[in-house]
C-alpha cells in the first residue's frame, strides 16, 4: 500500500477554437485528476489538476498541451503541500490498496 505524502494542485487555462470546444472538453473529462471549472464560448477553459507528486503533475500538464485541438495550456496557479499522516483517514488508505 502506498500512502500519498503530498498533494499537488494546479490551475490551468486551456485555449482552443470555439468549434473544437466540445471535443477538448470531452478529452479533458477523460483525464484522471482533471476537473473543468469554466468554459467560454470563445474557447477558453479553466481547469484544475490534482496529482500526488510534481512529476505526475508535469506529465499531466504536457498531456493537456498535447491534446487534439488545444492551442495552448497556461499554468496560472500551482500549490504543493505535504500531507500530515495524522490527517489521513485509515479507512480511505485501506480502500486505496
């Protein structure tokens, strides 16, 4: 069983053409740890990405940049915080094994 030691959260603005918005939204919805918070008719999306470590976060960012029809992905916020082992619910740790 691997216990998560930190949490990494990033805010990213993704740009696409308006005619590709639905396709890009669908691709983002299929990525683990990615959540769409807003989208405009002009083709801008505000998303957050939550990963266990900075390496996984970097991989997710590159994956978003490489999605079909994505013009750009701009990192606008990043937060990394260690998780205190006393804050972990033992039942959740058992469910993740």
